[in-house]
C-alpha cells in the first residue's frame, strides 16, 4: 500500500474514533442558544430552583420541557425534603443506581451519601451488589422494601407493616416515590445512552 493511502486511512481512523465514541450519546445536551421558548422557560425555572444550569438527566428531559420542569419539581421535594430525611433518601438512590447500573447517578450520589454519614462499607457493598453489612434498623427496613419491590414488583404484608410502623404512610409513599423517581432518571439516561461519569468510573456489570 502506498504511504499516502496508508496515511489517509490512519488519519480517517483517528478522526473517526472520537466521532464513534460521541455517537454513543443519543441525546446530548441541547445548546442553550437553540432552546425554543418553552425550553428557555424551563431552563430559567431550573436555575431559579436549583441555583445551577440544567445538567445530567435534565439535559435529556429538555426534549420535553414541561415534563422536565415537572420532574425537577418532584425531585426538589424527594431529594431535599422527604419525610424519611435526606440520609435515607440517599441510601435509596444508591440502591436504585446500582440496580439500573446508572454510572452518572452513582457518580453524583455516592459522594453525597458518604457526606451524609453512610459508611464506606455500606456504599461499597451496594456497589458490588451485596446486601450491606452493619445497616441501622431504619436502613434494613428501607433496603428490604426497595429490594423486594424491585425484584418481585410487590411488597409483602410483613415488609409493608414494618415500613409503615416506622415511617408512617407518608414515609412509605416517599420511600417508594424516591425509588420510582430515580428509576425514571436512570431509565431516561440509560435509554438515551447518556455518558458515564465524568471521571469514567463504571459500576460493575453483573450477568442477568
């Protein structure tokens, strides 16, 4: 093969490699300059509520700005003001992130969970797909509820009774709501093939 032809093939390969990688993201962030009026309003409301521009899963949801704003408002409550408190809410988020192998969600919330006081031992166990050792009584109730609901799609009377006795009906609804909300975000990012964590970290993948 002539040197010029070989050089051209190498050049095309090198140019094409990052393009192929970028193509993995089916719904990259929409440049703000390209927002329509509904998207501009949604972005303004997001900034006012979260004190930061649209990011992560909300970039994907901007394709449906009314949905994005509704989802953001739900998250404002479930993440920051849930009846079960923010420590247990972060615990639920980690379980959901692990279940859906959602790297970005884990990247964002694992450090928050650690700052909230969830032990490294528990975080590592969830990451590795193991039942965490050393859980508090509250964590055991929440873990059993989410694990059972995720894998059987139902909740037994015994599990339900324990959760309601400890957290009340409002707390029970908030637990399932947090799990459902972060499942929504995880499903959205997985379906859109959103990029993994900025640092490239990936959760372990397990066989089905």
